[in-house]
C-alpha cells in the first residue's frame, strides 16, 4: 500500500513547532519535521510525495545553525526540480533572509518603505551613515526578532559603536542603515495572511518590547515564578486597503503564509518595513481571534494534501 500523503515542515527550530503540531494533530493532518542544519539529503533520490512547507528563519544562525539557510536553498531547489508542491519556496526564502530584497520588492510594488542604505562590510559604514539624518537605525540584513537593531542619536555615537566591543557584525556582512520612523502610537502592526486570505492583525507594544518583538510563546523571557507580560494585542476590526495590497503582493510573489509589518507615523505615513514568512502565532491572540490562524494553516494544508 502507498504511504499516505504527508506535510513536511522544513525548519531548524523545534521549539517553535509544538503549536503547529497541535493544530495539525487536531485536524488529523499527517506531518513530519525536516530539521536542517546538520541534515543529510541524497540528491540522487526522489523526494517523498507530499506537500512541503519552508519555515527556514533568517535568525537560524543565532541558534547554532549557521548553514541551515544555505542548505534550505539547496533542498528547496531539489524539491522544486522534482515538481513537489512547496509552500513558501525558494523564491520566498530569498525574501525571508534578505531585508534588502524585501524592501526592493516592496518599493517596486508601490509600498512606502523606510529610506534605507545597504552597506557591505564595515569600512564604509560610518561615512554611509552620514547620508541619513539623526536619529537613525542600523540593522542586520539577515536578522529576525529584531536582533541587531539599534537606534543611534548621533553619527559620533554610531562611530563609537563600530569601534567598540559591543559591535555585532552581520552574519552575511550586510548592514542596513535606515531612517528612524516616529510612530503616532508606540506600536507596530502585523497583518497575518494564510493561503491567500487575511486572518487577523495584531499590535506589538514597542514601548515595552523595543525592537525584539517575536510573538511566539517560545520567545518569551520568563523570570522565575513570573509570567512575562504580553506585548501583543489583537487589532479588532482592522479593515484597511493595505490588507488587499498585501494579499496582491503575496500572490504575485508566491508568498502563501506570512506576516506583513508596518508602522503608522506621526506625519501620517503607513510604512511597511518587514515581511516575516516564518510567522509564529501567540496563544493568547489565537484564543481571542474570531478566526485564529493555526486552524486556518491546518485547513490550508489539508486542502493541498487532499
């Protein structure tokens, strides 16, 4: 007898998998993790039949998997060469691991994005930063969870950082320098899309959380005996034309599951600054949402497997 069709989830961080597994089990969806970083793939063999979901994260190098992203590129190319159904495939992975590619694609599609300068290496960083007014932000091209993001109030402060012990070189050698966007309220919004449909929007509290805003429960830092305060709230009734534009952009780029993040500024701009194609879902948000994302993800893959 033939083995039943299965969902294969390609990633490197099992700490993020439990909520997904619970949703798949609840929907009686056969699933298996493919953990990359130290995996062996026989390229002369055909991949198994099934549906494959790439959840490779831009921050995988921070968890001791420095080669997982490069291996994922090869695995996705292998799967696509054999005609397998891949969700968030090779082209989408390129967006996930490069903020330069994200911003270029968003700008080309007509979205308002932050003024940005891409700098390879560190030698020209100080001079390039002087092309931006202060304050400004520096971030890694490959980051995730806001890692490596810093706000500088002067060019001298940035010079001191580059020369000091706290300097964090980006894993791919590329730093982004960006205009600082002053938000009308201390929050950013993430719009979640699944299978070509909008599910909900959440607000993230930047006053409490700074730049490191990962909604997954596995990201929460808990003090002994205390529950970490939630930084995230459901944005009830969010109905804005930007949602339709995100859905059109996702369809054109082959992005099937993702979160789009934007800031509403004091001068009335709505600025899109990030696309997270390995979006994680917060349990408290899921419990409150009229249409939770995890069952929508399971239903989407159920349709593909059927």
